[in-house]
C-alpha cells in the first residue's frame, strides 16, 4: 500500500454543528423571537465561504486567539442577520458565539468512526489538520475520537491557518511521514485540497452535498469511499 498516513480536516469533514449550522442558527434566532425562512438563510451561506477565502488571501487570521475568534464570528453573524433583514445586537452575537462553541452542539458524521476504524486496522496513521480554535482538542475528546489521531495540528494552537502550507508540513513532520506517503481529506478545494497537493500530498475532496461537481481531482461523497480509494480496503 502506497500510503502510510491520512490527515483530515475537522469541520464539515469529521464533525458539524447539530443538526446543522443553518438549523442551529435558526433555533437561536427563534429562541430570540425571530422567525427565519430556512431557504433565505441557506441562500446566504455561500457568501460566507467567500469571506473566509478573502480573509485568507489578505492574511487575516480568525482562529488563533479567543479575541480574534469572537470578533470574526460576530462579523459573520452580523452579515447573516442583517442580510435577513433582522436587527443585529452584540448580545445576539454573544448568544450565537456561545452556542457554536458549545461542545454539546456538535456531532460526528455517521461515516466517520467506521472509516477511521477501517483505516487504523489497515495500519495507517491518522491525523487532523484544521482551521479551528484551540477548543477543537476538547471537542474531539468529547466526541471520543481523540484516540484515533496520532497527530493533531490545529490553527488555534499553532498560530497559522490553512491554506498556509506550513500546517501540512508540520503535521507530516510530527507524524514522521513524507508527502508521497500522505493523503489529506477535506471539504474545501481552496483550504484543503489545493494546499495539500501543493506540498506533494494526495489531496481528496469530500463533497458531501455535491457542491463541487466540476472538481478535477479525486472527489468522494462519503468517507465510506475512502479506504478503497487509498487501497486500504483489504482488496
């Protein structure tokens, strides 16, 4: 088998807000007395991805301290709320921030644990490379998957964010593995696949919702497809 290690993104790859970001967002607003059209909310979400990409292009960090994180997410929530025609207040931003940093509001995708088990049985080392605040360590522990990951490189701990190639290089250095023997799986072409490929890793796009039909590289709809793609399915 060519590959010795597989690294994963975290948010929207291994785990997500429960039952989903828009549904949890709507619940908070509903509790505050605002009724939000789910279709209108979902229509605004692609613009948020552009905000993250623009920030990365300008070298703006958002996850490397609690203060940066709070200010960044407050601006995201403000854009969403005002775009829906609702009044925004700092108190509402605080409620949303507490909600989305509560470990109890996150779940693993159903395909995660079975796939991690299969990959470990195949002898692969597993790791995480994620743009996430430092509390991802506690979240992984609460979801009972820390045991799978020998290497965890988290932007909120390391002080740099993807697509910075140094995060990928650091993970491989800590794992004692070279890029030719490493695969990386994530849900974003820009933040995950492209920088992984740029440092010589095998970059795989996890496209759970079919958003990237035109992606030219390896693309899977579920982590259940991953072992076979890596030649780690025992065949």
